[in-house]
């Protein structure tokens, strides 16, 4: 850090003089940590507790009042059971920081949030439009699937005439779009594997993904009110990568009817059998469900034993009773991890037919028929389709039961860059978890 113009430090002394930083300054790497520690100390004084499962989540449960507060840099989401308690927290924060109350949440980090009669619809229509306009594809013709079912991408299949910087920028933007579009997670993960040396065949695959989202800009996740039951699906595509013969892991986790977590990722090692590949996928979804259960337990939400649906009978038999220990020594750690959960009764493994495996859409490209069915199973739909169904549902509920009023309120707030005490700012990248 150089001294400001006009200031001449003394030249005499045992060592050269330097500037001592007394508080965080905008743009420094230390600013994000300083800002978070500051707002954390204020929330702890207000009676909030920090979640151990998610450090950006704070909650306060007292009597019949419950408040949840989620922080991303200077953007805050507040929800609770009583509107008066929410306004009280906003007023208390406003005494320490320069706070702007944005009212009911409609946009948050590029995600458009729309209330429906049965929950929330999360989409990224504006973000997708900006991305297509940047690539001059705003008038592109849509296509029914993000990837052709017979698509076989490889490192050496194609010509190296692609702008690498544009390729990486586009694929990175598509990765953020998967926050509300889980059906394109596998396609985006596949094209992300060729960042270092993209070819024309890889760029054609990227453009097909763009054409797909261009024809479904208003599609997104529909989070519905339902029971607090945790369910998981896991699947794998054994040796699906033709370059290194590694398998692809795919899993999705539901709370009730709503999809809350999913992943599509190439496995780190080569699996010697389809059972081994499926078992590694099972270990990943068990780990994710364990994290979800720990988060719910902190929020005083009790759940039943989670059910995980697997379409491989050998994997279920191996998890329940590892009799084939001699053939599975190289995956012993995963086996012991999953087996302990199953034997303790913390996980319930069940078999599901392959055509009903929801995680299949996260492991391989599918035909239009199977893709559309599994896309609906993930809860991805357009807001227009939901609005067309609501009048019929409203009429049925009006005849059968009296109207009920929702006591949950979701409020969005934003901290201004400068607080009343110190000037902090931060620019952090965090991993998404829906």
C-alpha cells in the first residue's frame, strides 16, 4: 500500500515506515471477512444463533416466534412466523447499519421469486435474456432438449477454432443458470470438462443448451408447501466418459414435493463395475442427506427416516450386508460410511425401476419423452402453466374448505455499502445450495 500523494514518511529510523490498516477498506481481500464478523457480532447480540451447517444462516427461536435470516454479502433475506417480529429485527439492524427495506422479495441475486397459491416459483428469466443478448442469440429458435441423446463428446473430436475466452465465459454463465434449472445440470457439467481446450463440437453443444433455455426462459423450480419428509434419488452412468472411462454421479434430494439439492458430477476414479459406480453415487447422496438432516435439526425441524431410491439391486444388497468384502476393498471407506448409516436405521434404501429414477436426467442425455417426464418430476415448469392451473384448484378448495391465511413472510433487505460505524464491503464467491 503506497502513501497518499503529498505525504512524505520520515526517512530516518531503523526501518522504513509503513501504513497500519485500522479498518477494512473497500476492495481489499480482508474486507469481506471484516464485514461478516461485524454483522455476525450484531446478530449474536440480538439473540440470533449461527447455524453450524451453513455459516451464512442465522435463526432465533423463542416461544411462538421463529425468525430465519440469510446473508449474502450485503443482501439479506428475512422470514419468520410473525410480521411484527420481522419489522422489529429490521429496525434493530437499521440502528447499526444503513439498511434499505425492499419489502416482499421478488428478486435475489438474479433469481426471480414469484408467489403462487401453493408456494414459490424460482426462475432466472431476466438473467437468461441478458446472457442470450450478450451472445446475440436473443432470436434463436428453441429446441426441446439441452443435448441430443446420441451426443458423444470427446477431447479429440473436432477442430480447434473456438474462442477459448468466450467459451469459458459462456459455460460459467450457464453454471449459474443451473441454480433454478436442474434439468440442464448434466449438459452444463459435460461441456465444462473441456474448458482448457474447447473444440467446435463442444461449442455446438453449448449453443444447443443456449437454444434450449431460449425456448424456456420462464421455466424454473416450483417450491411447494408439503410435508417435511426427506427423499433422495441417486444414479450413475457407468464409464460414460470415452476419454478416461470414468462414471458420472447424479443425485437429487427432495423435501416433500420440492427439490432442494441436486448434483451432476464426474467421479474422481474409475469404477470397475456398475455396482461400484452406483455405490459411489449412493455415498454422495447419503452425505448430502446427512447435511440436510443436521441443518433441519438445528432449526428444530424433526424429520422421519430419509428414504433413498436406487435402481440397482446389487448396490442395495451391498449396503445392507457387505458380504462381498474381498471384491470391494478399494471402496471400503464408502461402504463402511453407508453401511453404518443403514445398520443404524438412519437411512432407508429402496428399489425403484429405472424408468422412474429421477436422477437419471443428471447422468446422461435422454430422449424427448423421458426428458420431459423427468423434468416434470424435478418440479421444473413455467409460471404460465402454474397460473393456468391455479383457478381450477382455487375453485375446488373454495368448495371443500374455508380459506386459510399464510403466516409466513419473506422480506428482502439490502445493506448499503457504508454503515454508521465503519466502511466495509466484500466480494465473495459462495457455493450455491438450494
